[in-house]
């Protein structure tokens, strides 16, 4: 089955050659129906959400909340109250990290790994420094992959929080979150960076057993500027939100206010409504394809690419290891060559 024709950008050529796009781990291209849904929303339904009683506002709010329900079902969250729209994974993780002082005490340990993307590394470092939490970074092996047993070992009595990628954006390694959860204290909260796994694996946050799960829409064929912070309802209920503004209060007077119910409590300010429309269409697109059925095919493609490149001396792999559970991601360099092509279509 070919999906290439769904993506209008791939009909273009770069220097006379058809585009072969191998950078979906950085950001995916967009199917025509996602592009259409954004312009359709602007043309026919645009208004702010949750703020007005006019027809357009009701229509926009209805789309927005249906999208939330679609996300809930996509990740099998228990309730729409657990689905918070954010500006992307980085924003989600920063929001969670800003809440940590409400959960942890001085001296409590946060475990992270060397495998993490900067977005799932720096926010924990910063908050730990400010509030005297202890950070333990589980190192990677010579291939750049992490040993799950090392993560389990690092989770001792002082550990209160574990932040982990589900799928590495560099080596493709897939971390068995469920196994780790089963082998550490149930008191340790687990925040999963799902930026890469969301586009390849059927995600079931209840089965994973995580407390938070973050991802960006632009990695799953949707627009940028929108992402999700999943958090367990009880936990989110107990937390004060890190950002304040319009749309997230129940009552306000000159000297006091009360928060709105979940999920609005965590969504201060006007959200990127058209991006929510696009993300919703991207999720519908993926659901229609039964996208996770292609995971085996993706792995075969990865093996084909690796086997081919192995015979080429000029190719240097980063993080490739035959015996780890990995997705279709592979990082490589063409030695002694800096290829930078900036070519308008
Ligand atoms: C594993 C992982 N985590 C976090 C991020 C950050 O995502 P964003 O830049 O969309 O916020 C990325 C993006 O490359 C990623 O691959």
C-alpha cells in the first residue's frame, strides 16, 4: 500500500529529483486532508472556544471537545479530564516539571536517563537545582542505549519521580515502561516522553501504567504548535496549574479566584484552535490506516536500510545495536561530508 500520494509536498522535486523524506522523527509531512481541515475550519467555523454563546463559538467548541475525546480514545485515557492541550511535548514536559515542587520534597530523587531528548532532560535539571531535588542520570552503553535493569536499580527508596522516553529519537530504542513500572515502588510517579512512540505504537496509557504522557501533534502528521499532556485525573486535580490566564478560572474577584474544573484548569489562554482541528484529522487519518499494523513493515525497512548501509564504508551509524528492541529510527552520518542543501521547491 502506498501512502505517498496522500502527502502533497512529496509531489514536488528537489533539484529534479523526487523527494525521499527520511526525517519524520524530526517532524512529519502532512496529508492533504490535514491541510484541508485547517483551512476548512478557518473558512467555515473559526471562533474562540469556551468563551461565547454565538453559533460559531458553539461550533468551534464542539469541534475542540470532540478532538479531545478522539485524543482520549487514541491513547486510551480514562477520561477527557486527563487530556490537556498544550503547545507541544516540550511545553507538556515543562508544565509537569513546574508542578514538581508541589509533589516532591527537598532531597527526593528524580531518575532520568542519558538517552533523553533535551526537552525531557533540561526541565528536570532546572527544577532539581532550584528546589534541591537529587537527579540521577542513568547512563547509556557504548552504543548509546540504556539498560532497563539500570533504570530499575536507580529507583531506590529516595526516588519519587522517573522521567523516561518511550522511544529514543536517536537510537530508536523502545523502553519497556510497563516492565519498569512493575519492578519499582508504586509510589514513584512515571512521566513518559511519548514524542516518538505515539506515531508508531498503539498507546494505552492505562496499560503502560504511567502518570504522565506527553507528545506533539507534528510527529504524527498533524500541525505543529499543539501537543498533549496526559496526566492521571486524581493527580491533575491535586495540582495547581503552572500557567494562569483566561479560560481556566471558575470565579474571579479583585483579590481572589478559583480554578475551573479539569481539563480547562491547565489550559490558560486561547489555544491554537485550528491546530487542534488539524491534529484531530491526523488522528482520524491514522485510525483509518490502522497505522500500528505497519510497525513490522517499518522495522523491515529499517533492516533493509541498515544492511545496505553496512556495506558502505562512508556510512557511520549512531546508536545502532542489533539486539535491542528498536523502532524504525536509525541515525547515521556520511563521513567527511557536510551536506547542506537549501533549495526552494
Ligand atoms: C523524544 C523526543 N522528545 C521530545 C521532543 C520535543 O518535541 P517538540 O519539539 O515537538 O516539543 C522530541 C522532538 O524531536 C523528541 O523526539
